[in-house]
């Protein structure tokens, strides 16, 4: 079986606080009027068209920040996933989700591997910008959605007022981010050197591409490390490179190897 890969994105409500200025503010806990919460999330299983979306709208402005019910769906999605794909997922989405889950008394979901398209962009490329708006414009068919009816922060402000038109726009904005992230990931995937090994999830004796799981591997030269020489392969489906696990050097040769100190 292929691993279950979940593409996910969350939208959060801002912290509401009392301040005395616009710049360089140090806000104490006593100044916080309303803490942040999750307003909506969208998930999509890689390779499937269905979008899973949920938000806190429609219950009145006083309940928009109540994300308790929302977290059940998020926990279930993450618990079913093997690999989670997200833009800025390591520092933002996953940690924010975890914070709200533990606050609401949830136990940990099953362990996951995270592929962060933002970190992949920073590690492997020198793009002008690593933001999703730029990456999706260059690498994806679906560009990040520009919410024109409620531009900028206004969309979040109107959602906090439980404006039905704002929620309608959020229901477009959040899922399109997920679609864009999925397409950016598919473009980047062959380049991601630390990608989780998909072949581990497939009970098959045949060699598999560690990135996409394809059987279409062609032997192309050798991969050289400090202590060995391994067969090198390229996937003719995704184009990613891989290497065999067993060194081709004889035992006697390996014994005589020295490495850089």
C-alpha cells in the first residue's frame, strides 16, 4: 500500500490585545483580551479530488473562536495520515494544531512524517520568495487565491463578526491554498533529498522509488559516500534519484578505507 499523504492548511484567529502603540510593542499576558484559535481547516488526501473543509462560522460572533468541535475532525485526519504535507507546516500548522488539541484534552494522534514545502524551498532552491503565492505562481497550475471582496486582514475581521459572505470567501481561500500546496509539493517532490521513504510503506520485493513509489527505476552510475560505493538509480516517473542500501565494495576493501577526520 502507498502511504496516506495528507495535504493540510489551517487559518487562525488573531490574538486580540490592549496596546498603547503600533510599533515595538511588548504585550503581557494581562493585556490579552482574546487568545488565538483555529477558524478553519482544509485537508486533501494526495491523489484524491475530495476536499475536507470545516470552519467555526454560523454560530454567532461570540462562538467563532470556539474551535473545540473543529479539533475532532483535525485529530481524525492527522491520526489517519502517514505523511502530512503543508506550507510552513513544521513551525506553524502542526504546532498550532497540537496546541489546540492538548488544550481541549486530546491525546496524541498516531506519529506522522511532515514534508514542509517552505523548508524544501529554502533548502533546495534560491527562489525570489518562498511564500506560497510566489511558489504556486511558478510551480503550480492553481495559484494562491486572492480574496478581493475582503482584502488582507479584513477577511479575518469579518469572519470574527460571523459575516456569512466572509465565511463564503474563506471557504474558497482555505481550500485553494491546499490545492496549490499539493501541486507545489508534486513539483518539488523529486528534489527533496530527505523525503520520507515511500518504499517502506509498500510490501513489495521489487525496488521502489523512495519519493513516489514507482517501480520504474533505471540504474545510472554509482553513488559515492565516505565509506562506500552504491548503485545509483533514477526514477523515470518522477525523475528523483535514489541509491541502493548495500555497498558494492568488497569486505577487504572496506577494511582498508580511511575517512576524513
